């Protein structure tokens, strides 16, 4: 898709990602609910853009508040964030863990359609309302329900365990596990530098050793251990999506925003099993669409946020992006190429495994991280953005490679 | 021995008690797990939960539901396999609900002892009273045509006395769980000279299915666990009585409790442990054991006094600790009982002075919590007890005496042929009492 109008994102805000690992998390104590997260993130962005008066419409990305919190109809929470949003249009988007990415797409399309100049996009999920074993039932809704009966107790870890198992079989288990462990270690390194990250307080002296722990199918999955998985998280992220007029209205300089250079949005058939477990075909398609839309290649990228709900998904994404040949992704990662000082730094604030995975917020969180990195706001987690490859990219996935939103960004100029 | 047949009709006596409820839970879950196997689909299982208190039985059913649900959540991977043929059960939550229902369906709460007459297996977990146990076992056996097997959870009564008293002729075995049975891994297994081989096999299989660690003990009052604990507790009480000559009584209790916890690196001090088990229970167990001991007097006037004063410890049904020797607030020790004033003295009022009298702990001291997760702890303990040996403080002296006494008690259990080996004594204290090192060691010589 060629963008017929310039679209920007700015004024990103992340709440903390709350869950096991954060010092303030206590499973036995009452915790903030959806309302708190929506308010904190929404207001965090509004204060940076001169208030809610400047906003034309709102969009809330959320996956399963209907079950995690017994709450649907999230679009109508916008006026609760700020009374000045009363009677303005607002919708909620859902595409499993790509719900946040769809909230971005929705905002971008409103700008392109010239029906709005400023869109407030908030992603939210509050998942610690139930134990992980029941949460697994809720999250399984991202897959085809007809397959649930035959699925694993922890449905999605089971799906990606199958992918890891297929990769082990094809390319070697020890070889692969080294790549997975390195992915986990990178996530910890980066999360420690970001004070909203769920693993910010992580102090384990040897994450590689944790990552190498042998999976145990009797209590969890056959091919993945718990460190291969993103955790259960509560959190929200918000960002403002604007046209050039919108930036002017809010008094924001282009350099303080990122421009959306290209996007790719694709879905696969949720009722079909993957043709090849060692490939992420829909992700590959969305990346291709985004590159075509942006007119760039992978070699123009300074940093990427990929959807590492599981370490194996991270490895497969490096192959889908073309950084490594099939079967060489594990090596590419194990060699440190995706670390913050590597060839192509990926998930510089920890990604889903390190920063956290409040499912409906994740797509928005990825955009906030890229905005921070490209405009020099990432604090301790800041990496250097080379002048000759100034682009950033987010890849947000829903389900097992079923809904994918890929976006290419560049600092505004 | 047909394990499943024996497991089909079971009764638990004292089912609503501290030990009985745990035994009931484990047995109900084991029944369900067996019943869900395809080869057992035609079997029917019954588990009578027999207790004297109707109210307590209500509490038992609530406890069971909560506990079964927790267990189910932990074994979800296996449960999905066990319910694979139930197409109506799709989500984890649905399977867990069904499992809880299935387990609960086997349990029949009742105050009628007659329910046990039809059982093929009877677990006895009533209070530590030999005559009561004899009466119940004998009544069931006389009224049953099944020749039932009896598993007694007694922690102190010699099994052969129950065998003789109820005329069971080899149909009883000691199967002593530790508190709480659902959590503690240890079971002491005690057979008599007459115990049927089939019954022993059953007990071994049952323990294995429950994932318990079995330590065989000889059939001597108190067995290994209480054989050590009762003498160890008495040492603590005697030390208090000695210290109380130069200190106030509550100060003495504070100091001995602290030494037995912090200096000896145990999960709790000796008076906290007595409270946990129950002052009354400790007294009963000593009373049961004492007549069998030739060269020692296992008895404490102090315990009798507390019992008469109604200071008994033990736990509320919620699991919270009741006040005994010590007072507890939010799980922490906040006061110490003064039997003269018949009231508790705040720990905060005496702590500083007592700690000063005990002297500083050596730098090599480790917290029980921080070392229990380590596999090899010998280096740390060699350093700590080596330091204590060379220190001239009251705390160090009391600790070395305590450790040496514990060592002597352990060795005597082997010498008296209560335990088969020193290793068995250590296993009981390590797994049943969560000690960080076995009583039989080289640290205190």
C-alpha cells in the first residue's frame, strides 16, 4: 500500500508491565484494573500533545478483556480517560495479540482517509486476574477453538513448542537451544535498562544458563521451558497518530515524531495448520508488504521490534526478515547479531519476553519503543541510530502467525 | 495383592482432623486417578470420611474442594490426557471442575462409625490414645465380614499393641504421615512381626503412588520421628528450667527458642515447633511413649502445667497458628507466655537484653531459608559449628550442647534398634522436620 498522505506517531507512553518479576507484584493483593491502565497510558500521551481537545478520535486495542476482566465495549472508556473525549468517535480493535497493531492500523487509516488529524491509540490488557492455567484457556481464543480439545494445557506454548520441536529435528536441538537461550539473555539485558519492563528487576547472574534449562513435557511443554515464554502481564501503552496538520495543531515538531513510511497488514487462515512449522509465512508476507510500501530493504533498518511471544518466534522472525537463511536464525542470534550492540539490535527494551506481553497493548508498545529509539528518548536503553540506515520496524503478530501488522518508521524531518 | 480392589472401599477415621483431612485428600485423589484409567472404568470407589463432629466434616468438605482444585491446577498436563475421551470437556477450567467433582464424589462424610463396617481398608487417624484406637479398630473388625486391613497413623503407639488389642492378626501396619500429609514427603512405615506381606506391599504401592518417601521404622513407641522430637523438646524444656534460675522464665524460653532456631539453623525454634504440633499433643505422645522406656523419664511437669492452664498451641482450621508457649501475630512470634502472670510478655520488651546475654552470632551463621535450597551444605555448617565451638558466649555454649544432645538422641535410636540405620534417622529429620542437616553428624564432636 502506498501512503497517500504523511502519517506520524508521537507522544508515546508506557505503563509498567506488571506481573511476576516486578517487585511491586503480589499475586495475593488487589491490583489496578483496566480503568487504571487505560487512564495512565491515555493521559500520559494526552499531556504530551496539549490535551484531549486536540484529539479527533480514539481507538482501544484489546484482546480479551471480555474474559480476563468480564468487560467488553472498551471504546466507550475513552471519555473516562479525559472528559473532553466525550461524544468523540472511538472504537475497539481485536486481532488477538495483534490487537495493538490493529489499533495503530485503525488510526493510520483514519488519518489517510482524512476523517481525523489526531488519533489517540491505546492498547491495554490486564491478565493477572486469573492463574496462568486458566489464562491459557482465555489466550487459546487466539487459535481456532475447534483445535482446543487436542491442544496443550498451555495452548500457545504448546503450539510454539511444536514449532521449536520441528526446528530441532531439522537443524539440531543443542544448536537451536543455544540460539533460544541467547534470545532470552538479550531480552534480560535490554529489560534491565528499561524501568517499565517486567524484567527490569531481574538480577540473575547467568540468564544463558536459565535459558538452557531442559524442557520438561510432564509439567510444561516438550520443547520449550518457561524462560522461552513471555510472561503474564498487566499493562497499557498509548501513542498519538497524526497528520502534518495534526502535528501543527498540537505544536509538535516533526523531529519529535516518527513518520510511518510503510505498512503491511496480512492475515492467514485461522482454521489451517501451518504448512511448515519452521516458517512464519504470514509474518514473511506482511514484512514483504511493509518493505514494498516503504520502498526499503532490511539493510536500511537500524532496529526492529519483533513479536517474541516465544524465543523460537524471535529466531524464526530473523529468518522471515531475511537476516538469516532457513535454519541459520539460531546461529545468527547465538552469535550476538541481534543483541543491543549487534549488527541489528532487536527488541531494545526487552521485547515480549523482557519488557512484558500485555497482549492487547503489545503492538502499541512496540511503536512506542521505536518512537523512543528514533527520536533519542530511550534513556538508558538508547542505541545509536546510524545515519545511513535510519529506519525502524515493528512486527506484531496475533495467534500462531495468523494476523500480522508490520510497520516501517523513520524520524520526522 | 490386588491394589485396586483394596482401594475400592476405604474409610478414614478422624477424617476431619489435622492428619485425617490430609490422608482423606490424598486417598480421594488417588482413587480418582485410578478410576480415570481405562482399565478401571467398571470399578466403583467409596471413601467414608468418618469423624465425631458434624461441623468439622462440613469444614473438611470445603477444605477438600479447595485442595483438590489446587492439585488439579498443578497437574493439568496429565489431566488433559486423563479426560481425552470426554469431548464435552475442552478448556482447562472445565476439566479441573470435572476432576474436582469426580474426586469429591467418592467422599461420604459421616459421623456413623458403622459406615466403616463395609470397608476393605481403614485408615486410623484419631487422637493419640491407645485405648480409643483399640476400641474403634476392634469394633470395626468384629462387625465386618471383609477382614479389613488397617493402616494406623499413630506417631507413638507400638503397632503390635494395637494388633493385639484389637485382635487383628497381621492385618495392621503403621503408616505415619507427617504434618501436613498433603505436603510432607515423609512416611514412616512400621510393620509388626505378624504383618501380612500383602499388606506391606499395598502400603508400599500406595506410598509410591502418593509420591512419598518411605522410611521403615522398627515397632517401638514413638518410632524415629517422635523418638527424636520428644527427647529434643525435653532437652529444650530442661535447658529453660536451668536458665530460669538466673534469668526470668520468659527470657529463658526466648533464648532457648532462638538458639534452637538461629544457632542450629532449623526452620523453627523448639517452642514454636511444640506449639505447631500442639502442647497437648506433645504431652499425649510423651505419655504414650514413657511406659515403654526403661532408662529415662520422658515427661515434663511444665507441659502438664501449660495443659492445665489451657495453653495448648495447635492450629486453627485456617492453618493459622494458635498461641502456646509463644504468641503469634501474622505468623511471627510476638510474645512469650509467662505462666505466673498467665499472660504473654512482648518479645520486643526482652529481646535486646536476651540477645546481649547470648552474645553475637558468628559471621558464618546462615539463615535456614537461604541454605535449604542448596544441595551440598556441609561447607557452611562445618564453618558455622567450627566457629561456635571456639566461641565463649552463652549462645554458642547452648547451641553446642543442643547439637550434641540431638546427635546423642539420633545415635541412641539406632543403638536401641528403633531405626535400622543412622541414614534413616537423618532422612526422617531432613524430610519430616525439614532440618538442614541430619542429627547424626560430625559437627558437634
